[in-house]
């Protein structure tokens, strides 16, 4: 249990920064949906669907390889070789991306602004250069430094976006103002990218000590081993981005509407409503940041499989409660989307919440192929998910628009979760309480449908919220009762249980 407490502590810190990093988009959602029309928000979403693809190419699995080889080779050699590799490849890829910006702009339907791709290239490059410094902080167990650096860059992003979209337009009204000389009100999406670029510059500056801490000593043999380990992760990562973000690009291509601007509006509606699954995605992101180095360190312990199973149990319980927190109070959460025209897409939220729950479980399950040095298995699983995503979206987007995207995400992540569990239990058996965890998920879905029926009865809003709160409390008490022995091993919760029992 002490190992799980340590994971929980690190996840809180890594989660703080990761939650802040993701939450920046959530905090900006009401602001940007207020400032942007649906098609503008869709255009921005398409660009931010492209960026993660290139992030995978730029980092080519080097972060995971860094964690793996830091435990089996000289840490200094691993740090030096991975840093040099990323610096050289980042320069080459950035030049190539800028040279290809015009055809890429046409592909992404942003022909009028090919310069967006140059800014995106700079953002991706700087992000890639911070990959190993951030990984070093995690590997060294320095979550506070990690969190403070992330948050520092995020604060700059928020300030910059507000400055460009709210302060600059007012200053530009004065013809004597310097801002009047350069400000372009039709370049709104560009200013969001510029704010992101400023953030990445600040982040790299905050990591100067770590970034410049390597030596120009390159171990060619070690690098080859790291590349051999990490290359399958490029396939997995690229396929993962198809599953995670490519649906926005496909929706822009094939939405059943009669103009390019209307298609971007569909993308904007879907992207804004996708943000309402933020609690689940934040929990998954925080868990990934804390769990990966933890799982590798724990792998040498004799009780590692039992610890992994226990971690999974607590993780699924957390995700289930978060699902209820969103769906039982969706009328409150939807207020973060300030453009009411976008509320038409709220029907995708429960589907996407469950999909991201499956994704989180898959990430926890994926430890089997990373520990057994079978990363190609992860690539195959993710490729299967990508095939499902592409197939469903290709055939159904022309008929069902963004609902097809939501269900594609659901079936993609659900399939990946099931395949990884079955395959993993044969290669690296872990005693997951899968029947119990499945029951927990089914129960929260049933509670959501019960709440939906109650709302349809037409009661006042506060009555609905009271009913939702009662159901959430009952579910929480049910979990505490069923998992009483597990919770009693956690000091703070044990005291609460003891008090309630007395």
C-alpha cells in the first residue's frame, strides 16, 4: 500500500500540472466559444488536431525509451544520447514542415492562412525539445519542479490569449496606438497559436538547466537499442492520434453540409462539447504521468502484479465517480460553452466520457507489453483501434456528422481495452478484479439513465440536482462499503470510515 500512496502523491503533483495543462483549454472554452463563431472554433480545432500528430513524429517514442533504459543502462549516457537525438531530428523535421506548409494548409482546409503551419511547427519543435528535460524531472522524482514549470507556462498562455483577443482590439481602435499598426481582427486563430508559441518559449526557458545539462557524448549502440524499443511506439502513437484527434479533420472533410465553413462549424460544435469530458481526460492524463515511471520502478518487486491490480481498481472507481459528476450535473457543465448554438452537440458527452474511461483503463493495462519488451503489441492494438476509427468515420460521418465521431471513439477505445486485457493476461498475468470493475461501470451508466428519466418527468431544476446528489452519494457509499477493506489500508480514509462506523 505504501507504493500506491507514493504513486498517489506523485500523481497529485504530476496531475496538478497535467490537469492545469489540459484545464487551460477548458478554462478558455467559455472565453473562446464566446469570442469565436462556430466555424472559427472549428478551424482552431482542426489545427490543434494536427499538432499532436506531429508531436508523435517529433518525439518518436524517445520519452518511454528514456524511462525504460534509465533502469538498465547508465542514466547519464541515456540522457545525453536521447537529448542529442531529439535536438537534431527536431531541426530537420521543422525545416521540412515549413517547406511543406502550403500543401498541408490545403489538406487542412486553411488555405488562406498557411502561416498557421509555420507557427505550429515552432510550437511542436519547442515542445519536442522539452520532452527529455520533463522526463528527467519525472525520472528523478521531482514532481514539484515539473508542476511549477508546467503551470508557469500555462499562466503565460492565459495572459497572452486574453491580451491578443480582448486588449489588443480595444487598443487597435486608437489610430495612434502601436497596436493599430499590426493588429488584424481577422487573424483570431493566429493569435491563439501565437499565445501557445509564447508559452512554449517560456517553458523551455524555465527548463534551461535541464535542457543544457546534457553532454555532447553520443552512444551510438545505446541509441540504436532505444530506437528499436521506441520505434513501435511511433506506430502506436500515430495510430493513437488517429483515435484521439483525427476525427476533427475527417469531420471537416466529410460532414453532411453544403459548405466548407459549415463543415468547420460542425467541427467547432463537436470540439466544444468534447471539452465537457474534461474530468475523465484530466484524470487519465494525470494517471499516465505518474504511473509510467512508477510501474517501471515497481516491476522489480515480487508483488508487482498485485499492486498493478490494486492501482487499476482505485483508478476505475475514480473514473466512475467523475462520470457521474459530469453527467448528473450536465446542465451546469454546459454553461462553460458560452455559444448556445453549440449545445446541440451535448448528446455526444456521455459517449465520449465512457470512451475516455476505456482509454484510461487501456493505458493502465498497457504496462504488460512495456515491461515484457513487446512494444509492437501496443502498436498492433492501437492500429486496430485506428482502423475502427477510420472505418466508422469514413462510412458514417456523411450521414451522422459528429455523432459518428463520438461512437467511433467509443468502439475504438472499447476494443483496445478488451484486446489489451485478453492479450496481456496471456503474456503477463495480473489479477485484475474485472467482474467487479465491470459492474461498477455498468452501475454508473444505469444511474445516468435513471437520472435522465427523472429529468424527463419535468421537475424543477433544484429537485433534479437534489436527486442527482442523492444518487452520487449512494454510489459513493456503495463503493466504500464494497471496498471497505481496501479503503481501511489508507490512513485518512480509514479514520473517516471508523468515525462513520462509530
